[in-house]
């Protein structure tokens, strides 16, 4: 711990001085694990390339985030952790922290302050949902619909998903209970503040499944984020849930006749963890990278590439235009006031407890 | 050599080799040497298979019964709970709460309590966050005793004070306590916990203040080994303060002489308050004031458990025996059944489609046969994912097949066929992918059947059908058998194709195994499901051997 702090202090100094880091205490290679595709590309542009250039470090990308938890556990059991920094969703970060597979981060000493001197812990605020988690982006799971297939009145609320009379046709939903159960309860008349209390009861779970039952025959269930944009493009579904960045790409980059239904979008977080069991040199390098990659400017830079909101409050005003399309990115952020009129925050604690139980019920219901 | 007769027999009539040893022994030796040489030749492969295949599988399967995490994390609690009768529906007695406090304290310091919480959450929803939150709040109980003691005499604020009391120095040390606490930490953290600690518990203090000595020793080892700090100068955990106050309630210090004896005696005389552990736990979370978490810990405290296997067949281990899961959670048996039935259907359709192709292959000229064989093998050269995704394009409602059917007017536009995201989609895509595994063994068997047999049968008046059914078909059965076993066993463990085209009703048990391996991290359950699948396959193989005979399987 002491060693880390000393190292951290020295690296902070060197970074502050803007010197090329030839420090023998840090490894010269960094293996970063992320989700691949456009998301990894955005990280490469905003963090990896500038960092590698400034520090002479070789950065190795590994697109394994989808299996990160299982793989990290296996690596830790084999006592051979080959990853230095891993990009995971917040729920996975909590589990990795619980399992002792991710190191604890002290936001104020290990992360950069905001330019105005605000401490990192305050700048990230409530988004620091786990002791091991360094938030990076806010993304949301929300619905997109085919403007040409939903008739004359475009849907405005999430309950349009459950209204097969007004909007006949197939819908795409994710093949897991998370988010679907919440939306079902919301559209079954449960108040937003009560959703998780209701969902914690057997009756509440039955109620949610009964609501989903009303559209079961009209649903195509997806398991990969790219499925919904594809299904929308093929006209297989008229609306479907997916991550907002995927829909942005479909609308702005591929120019599909698709529009966003931001109503009741579910906010979720994605960010970094550093695995436990790294050698001091590698850990120092990982911490140095994290300090750089999660500062205010870097997080704002990422939004030039992809429509996910920066996790720092201080980054929001710095969000600019898309790097190749040249359009303003702010209105496409899930956190933009126009989009965030009615939002829902993923309840990590609840799903950590109920995930297995409700998933078994959900899968049994699906198989019926 | 004198008793060897001319015909090479010894006095007992045994055949002898040229060097005079009995031929039987000589032969055995030669054979042994040959076997050894053969073994040496295959040794690299054998070791490779053993290390990369058998050992990992065995260790993975072992997880399906392994359960030492509970007793490693909460050793004293498990012991105390053993005396509690769960059927009375009363809360466990105070010593259980006390043991839980000390166990949990160390576990929380080692960050292992949340791991146990995850494990027990598989059995009882809600335990995960209960453990996580309790771990955070545990210090508060400790502070209840720490503050009054420090306020009573500020000497207790010094790490040196504690070290002087408990460290043996030149006095006799309690080796047993040291050993048992090292063992505890080793099991808890899976770290050897063997380094130098610069501390050994004083034997007489250990006798007088057993709980405090136990906790202090655990803390000292942990501080030295895990944190790599010197315990001599540092403040112990809050739990050590609590343990000391508890010990002082009953300890007889009258005959005690040692470092800081006055301090100890004064603290005893002050009669400082002990926390009521059961109330403190109830304050932390009301769930602790119900028997539920305690029953869960007690039920699942064994070193080995049948719990995962019971979960794998939709049952569960409860405090009063085995019970079925509630009906709305029963899914795994259904999936096992579905996996078997659909694998049979896929095998059947592979036979139906593959047989004529194999027949064609073995009955055309060699040049054409090669061309056809390339066509059969062509799909092998494309990625599995690409082939499966291609089926999506073909089968979906706006896909190629439906568009064609609508265009030629066979199907009205409003009633397009649902060909994907159901069992039909899985069967079609998997049949296509597994077909070569059926065709190849069939072809290699059929190409060995002499065509003269069919001609002979026909020349003796058999109809085409009789000649085929009575003469040709029986000879091709070994090929069907080999192909069926291959296809069936491959399809029973298939994962990616059902995931992509199976929708909700076309998924297999392997999709649940994948979920438990990579998402829920319930590796015990995944291992149990895998073991059951393995046993089912072996049983079917055995049944096949009994019914058809494994000699009847030929790959060529």
C-alpha cells in the first residue's frame, strides 16, 4: 500500500511535469480489456493513443469484457493474472470486488482532481457504486423504433412496448429479467419509487411476468447488443431495447429510419477495475493509466467518438462534436436534460441479491 | 545347466529358454520390456492428455460437491451452530452471534465475507447484500468496546501495550494457538500465511484470556503476512478489544504476573460494558433477527455438499431435507429432457438427409465422388458463427425463404412463417452444421460394401426394395451407428447455435451451463449440470453398446 502510494506520488509528479516517463518502476506494457467494436475504438482514440504516445508504453487490447468476471476468477485461481486494466459494467465490478478479484481504489488519491480542484470522489459523486469501480461512462438501455413501421402516432412512452393494439408487430427485448421486469411493473401501474420493493416480493415478480406474458408472443429475445439494431434494420421488429450508443450508430451513422424513445431509459455505468494480484510494476502502470484516462478532459474526449455520457460532472460542459460526423454530441447523450426527463437507475444492490433467483424464474417462464 | 534335458525341459517339465530361465518368465520379461517401450512412446501424449484434459475436467467436476468455503470462512460459527436445533424456529443462542462476530470480523478484513455471501446467495436470496452490509458495519460493534477501554486508560491506545501483554518474548509460548490461527488464515485467504510474524502468544496469557489471545494472534499474523507490517507497534483490530472485555468478565487474574498486569487488573475492576451481540446484529440488519440466514449457514456448512446436484435437478437442500424448487423456478429438468429429445431429432434428420448423400458418394465415379465430398466439407471451412448467422438471414420473417414464399404466393404476406427463434430453427441450423459428421462415417462404411451383393440379390429375383433393405442396409448400419453417436454427442453439448437461433424454446441445457459459468458465477451448479450431462452421455453409450453393440460401429 505504502509502496503504491509512493509510486503514485512520483508518477503524479512526472505526469504533472509533462515529462516522458522513463520510470523503471513501471512496466512498459499494458493489457487493457474492453468490449471491442466502436466502444474500444473510442477508448483507443481518447485514452490509449495519447497515453501510449506520452509514456512510450505498448498497449495491448483484449476484447474480453463480456466474460471478464469468469475469466478473472479463473486467472486468479491459476495465480496468473495477465490483464492490467479491465473495462466492466458496474454490476460486474461489484461482483469482482465482492470476490476480492479487483483492488480497492481510493478515488481522492488515485484519481485526478477536476480542473477546478474538486476532489475526484465529489466529481464522480454517486456513480462510485463500488470501492473497486472507477466509472467511465453513463450509458442507458432504452428503446428505438422504426419511424416508418409504427403508424401515424409515434410512441412516446415505454408502455407502447406493451401496447400491441396501438403498435402491432414484434418487439426486441433482452433475454434476461433485468430492465424488463422494471418496465413491466412501471407499465402495470407501479410507481417508480416502489418498483424494487414490489419486485422483491413473489407477488411482484408474478405481476411483472404476467405483464410480460401479454406480449410474450410478440417478442424476439436478444442476447447481444448488436441484435436489436440488426432486427430494426431488417424490419423484423418495430421497436426494441438496446444500448443507446448502438441506436445512435444506427440512426446517425447508418441513417436508418429509427428514432429513440428515451422514456424510462435505464441508466447504467461502465468503467474500469484493476485486478488484484498484479506485480508492483504492473499495478503502478495500471494506476498511472487510470489516473490519466479518467481525468476530466479524457472522459469528455471519449464522447467525440460514441454517444455515451462522461461519468464526471466536470466533463459534461466539455463534450464537443462527433469526430467524423461533425454533429453536436450533447443532445445524443443519455444524460442530456431533454433525454433524461424520465429515467431509471439500475439498482445494483437489488440485482446482486435477486439476480439468480429472478433469472431462474424468468428463464422458467420463457421456456413455458 | 546340468538338469536341462535335451528337449529343453527342466526337471519339472517346464519349457526353458536358451539361457535356462523358464520360458514363461523369460517371455513375460520380454513382453514387459516391450510394453514399457510402447508406454514410453505414448507417454508424451498421455501426459499431455492427462494434464490438459483429464485433470482440468476432474477438478471442474469436483467443484460440484466442494463446499469448504463456509467452514473455512466461519469456522467457529459453524461449530457453535452445530449445537443449535434449527427446528425450534427460535434464534440461535448468544455464543453463535459472538462466534459470528469474530469470524466475520477476520473474514471482512481478509475480504472473504462477500465471497461467502455470494455462495450462500445461491441458496437463499438476499444473503449477498446481508453479508456485504454487515461487513461494513462490523467495526461499529467493535467500537462499542474500543472507545470505553481507551477512555478508561489511554495506554490501551498504544499498540505497544497490547504487544507487551500478548507477546511471549522469553516466556513460554503457546505453539498450538499460533499453529491453529495460521491454519485459519491459510484456509481463509488461500495464502500460505507462513512468513515470519515477530510474535508468538504467551502461554499463560492464552490460558487466562483465551478469546483475546486468539483474536490478537490472528490479527498479528494477518498484519505481518498480509499487510507486511510489524505487529509490535500497531493497534489491533476492534475485535481484539471486544474479546478482551469479554475475557475480563470471567478471567481470574489474581495469580497473574506479567507485563501490564496492573493495567489489566484495573480494566477488569472497571467492569466495562460488553456488547449484546444478538442485538447488535439485529441493529445491523433485521434479517439477522430471523432464523433464515442461520438456517442457511447451518444447512450448507458441510465440507461437501449435495446442494449443487439437487439444484441441478430442480430440487433444493433445506433445513428439513430435500424439497423440490417452487414450480416457477423449475427449468433444468425440462431443459435436460428437451436437449435429449432435440438431439435425437437432429440425429434422426441427419440420418434421413445424410444416407442418400453417402450412398450417392459411394456409388458415383471416384472423380465425381471427390467433387461431391468437397461440397460436403465446404461448410467446415466457414466459421460456425457465420453459418449460424446465415440461417438467420434465410429463416427470419423478412428473410429469404419467407420472401420467396410470399412472392410466389404460397404464403399470404400477413401470415409469414415463423421459422426461427424456436425449436424448428435450432433443428434446421444444427442439422446443417452436423450433417458432415453423419455423412463421412456412413460414406466410408458404404464404400467398403461390394456392389456385387446388390446385383446378386437382384439376379436372384429380389425387388429393388428387398435388395436394398435385406442386403445393403444391414451392411451400412455400422456407419449409421458411428455417425449417430458422433452427431448425438456433439449436439447434446451444443451451445452457440441454440443461443443464436433457438429463441426461448429452442435452447439447450448447455446454454444454462454457460450462463452459470460466465454470468452467475455459480460454478458449482455448472459443474453439477456438466457432470449430469456427462453421466447421461455415458449411460446412453452403455445402452447403445448393450442394444446395438459397440463392435457394430465403424468409421471405415
